[in-house]
């Protein structure tokens, strides 16, 4: 158990809909990352928050947004969903912002299926 | 743009075989190299975080080496067991951002 909790584990929704994925980082971790794992793709970095502030942005679509709350949990909002958004979405956390020598711990992921 | 490449894409070995995989990454602006072990339906499990050129780390039968000057890392598994079957991911931390850039992984299957 990595200590990173993600909900829901599985989600099926229709095109055009909006969903929210939730992540609770490991106790004491201030940094939260979101990654997307699509078929035949490696883990693609979406966005990072550190202590409530956005710190880095990757290949995140404009239809997607995220935030980190004062209690450090994070939510990833996906709207106007398309079939191509079907993927496994991972949340990860670490103590520090850069994580140079720090381990980054991953949750089990949220499987999103858009039909 | 950071590109992390892993080879081979997949590997099938017999129980007891020793094996190794390669991770290559841009050597410029290097900060750290992470290895993960990922079984389906589980969270990727952190194996090693390596930062220094020449670094070698070991965890049981698994070890890793790092060459930051030429931009590669090797992961070795000695005496593979069926429970080692998983996808092994490497990720490089580089540039001004604090996020990891992942390779596509090496999928290892160990037959009993």
C-alpha cells in the first residue's frame, strides 16, 4: 500500500459528461501529480500541485482542470468527455516540490471509460 | 523535450534466468532517475531513486546502475521468479519542472 488513495477505482460515463477524480496523498506529502495512461502510451504527465499551488503543467487538455485543497487532497475534473479520454488516471505524491532524491508514490489509479 | 526510452518492450524468460533492461534518457539537465515495478490493477511500486553518476542500488534480487554522462540506466534481476512478472518503468526527472517523464516500460514475463 503506497498510502496514496484514489477514488473512484472505476468509472463509466457517456460522451459529453463531466467527471471528478479524487486523490488523497500520503500523509505529510505536499506535492500531488496527475498522470494519464492511455493504450499504447507511457504515463503522460498532466499537472502538478504543491501545497495548494499549481507548479507544473504537462499535456493537460483545456477541458481538464485540477486543484489541490487546503487539506492537500486533489481533484482532477474532466469535462466534455470524449471517447479518447478513456484511460487510467494516476495520482502520485511526494514530500517535496522537485522530488530530486525523493520517492514519488503512486495510487492504484482511476479507470475511466467513456462510452 | 525530454525523451525516455526503454528496451526491450517485452521480455519472456524462464524461472531462474537472470535478465536486464535498459533505460536511456537525455543526459543534459539530469536530476534523478526513478525505477518502478507495476503489476496490473496495482499502483506502480517505487524500486529505486538514483541521482549520482555511477550509482548502484540493490533491493533483494533486483539491482540498478546509473550512467548520467551517457544517459542510461540498467535494471538487473537475478534468478527471475514468476512473481517478478510485471512492467518495469523508468522515469527521468529533468529540466525546470518537478515532474517525472516516463518511458513506456519493459513488460517481463517469467515462466515457471
